[in-house]
């Protein structure tokens, strides 16, 4: 991102990326990722989705993503995914019917596939290059700006949360579900919320003082090469084949 109205943003890529995915132009990569995830979400076959999940894992490793990074993303989403899967499986009572277990597994595997694909999309290029590509995809400028700022301040909020946890640990706080512990959780959550509101107000005033008008200033887009079209076309072909196989399976 160029210009005087944006700060340098840390890319949060913790490894040296030099794979075929890393050299993929951001716009065509984004189109391929979104259409692939849309195609996978439309599938009905549990076995086909399972095979897709395995294939996506292999692709992520070929892209050079560390296993620890993928595991971290999955662990962060695990509580929500498990809650969703258990609710679906037990929605008809206990013991769960085989159809409900299959459907819960289908939803869970689709969600995991989407998480891995989005991780590959975001972690195989500097984040400023990615948002520069988004800005040149004819999207409304406000959408790109909101996504950029959201990505930036998610990490700031994460740092603030880590500081709060360290402060609680320094005061010998013992986590638990006791009344006193729950009260401390509430106070900490309220403090984080107030700090977030104060910081957002300070950031807004600082950006307004620098003449920020809501549109990110970007540099020229990367050129789309033949191999970028080839990669995107290959992904679209695979997606089409998966949809056809799924359709034939259920005809």
C-alpha cells in the first residue's frame, strides 16, 4: 500500500514463502479461492468432501505453510465448529441418527476446507500486496478499507488480550468457573471493550487529522501473467469436476 495516509502493516507471515502459490498474482488467486470454496460448500457427498479436505491439506503443505500455522487456525475455530457439529448431530435426540452424524461431519469438513483455503490465500503473500490486489478488483473502496483496518486491528486486539492475560497471571489469578473468577472475567472483558472504543476513537482522530478520506492509496497492480491464468483455470476446472462428480453421485 502506498500513499501518506496508511501505515506500514506487518504481514504476519512467519516463514519464507517461495512456492508456486506464493508467486501467484493476488487477484486471480482470490477469484480461484472464492470460487473453489463456493463449489466445495455446494457439495453433498461426504466422501467427496473428505477427499477434497485431504487434497487441500496436501496443497497447503506444497505451498510451504507450516503445520503449526494450520493447526493454530484450526484450534482457534475448533470450539465454534464442534459446537455447531454437536448441535446438528444431537438435534434429533440421543443417540444421534446416522444421517445426522454424516451431515454434521459434512458441515465440519466443509468448514475446515474453507479455513485452510483462506489461510493459504492470506498467508502466501505480504498482506499489503494482497489488499493492493483487492483494491484493483473494482470492489467498492469502503469494503477494501474496512477489511484492511479490520485485519490490522484484530492483531492489535490480540496483543491487548495477551497483555491482559499476562497482567492477570502476574496478580496470581487462578482461572476457573468460581463466582470470583467469573467476576474477574467480566471486568477484564469490560476493560478490553473500553480500551478498544478509546483506541478506535483515537485512531479515527489521527487519520482524520492526516486527511484520510476513507479510500486507501494503492500502488499499481501486479501484472497478470499466463501462469496466473493457468493456475486459476486449473482450480476452476477442478471445482467444475467436483461439482459434476457430486451431481452424478446423487442422480
